[in-house]
C-alpha cells in the first residue's frame, strides 16, 4: 500500500500506479476511496492520489487553453488534473506551489 502513488479508474477497471509499474484491479474506485480514506484524496472523479506522495498542487498554463490545476506526484513525471470540485480538498493539504 505504501508504494501506491495513485489509483485511476478507466472503464470498468482501476489502474494502480507505483513508481515502478502499473497494475490493473477489478474494483470500484468509490469502494477503494471509502476503505482507504485516510491514505488517499480524490482529485478528480476518476482519480485518487496518495496524500504522502503529492509533491505539489499548481496551476498549469497551456498554450491556447485555459489554465488548469494539477497535482505533481513524487516518483513520476506525469501531472494529474484536479477537477474544480476537488480543489478545496487539495488546498487543505497545504501543497500549493503556484
């Protein structure tokens, strides 16, 4: 559990992402959120991120598009989009950098 960076729902599966690999699980993201509420925070309707692995919460500008809020996760280069609805929960973690 400590190695899991985030959980992302895709179709009827949940992808478990660690720094080294991805695994697929046939489980509901909502059930995982309920069971591991203390460890993960929802950042989008399809994604839970391990609180301890959040590096930053920042505004990302995109050429020709509206800026969006994203979470950077330690151990991976990708950024994960944060929905407007979930922004207050991420702000409470105190990881904002921009």
